């Protein structure tokens, strides 16, 4: 199978019954996630900071959280801890531009289930989401 076919098959996801909470404060990243996730038919909820993410999580049935870590008001680490206290089973995938040594461990320690380094490649995003949403 060619790389093109692998990418194509990864992009063909039907998550119409799924709700993904994307926590992101940078507009260009929002555009990327919107374009990447639109064809999956998943319902996308948007939060611009950690505090809003926790509130939205409490008010909605969410299947997965894509959590930026560097956020205004409440950072992603704190928001992750709050969300995991509400529902320890919810998959939270950290996304950050900070790829320093120890960053992955810090994410896992906060309660994240996986970690994506920015800039995020579409194939890696879809493969990671599939691990949690196609169970």
C-alpha cells in the first residue's frame, strides 16, 4: 500500500456519534483542526482556555479532549487535572509546541493519555484520534 493510500484511509473516519472538545487559543491551529476533523462528522466543541474547557466538559457529553497546554486563564495541565477528576476515563491528548525534554512525561503526569507535538501532521493526528475513538 502506498503512502497516499495510508493517508487516505486514515482520513476516512466516521465519528458522527462522537464529540471532540478542542481546547485551542490560536486561530491558525483552530483552522487546521476544523479542516482535519470536518469530514469525520464528529461534533466539535471549541474552548479558548482551560477554564472554558472544564466548564464545557461539565456541560456536554464528550468522547475525547484535544488539549493545548499553553493557554490563558487556566493552563492545559490544570484543566486536564480538573477534567480527569470529573471523569478519569476520558481520553485527553495533549498538543503543544513545547517539545523540550521531559515535556511528554509532564503531560502524562498531569493525566494526558497521549501527546502530539506541534506542528501536528494530519496523518499522526488521525492515527492518534483513531486509537481512542475507534474502540
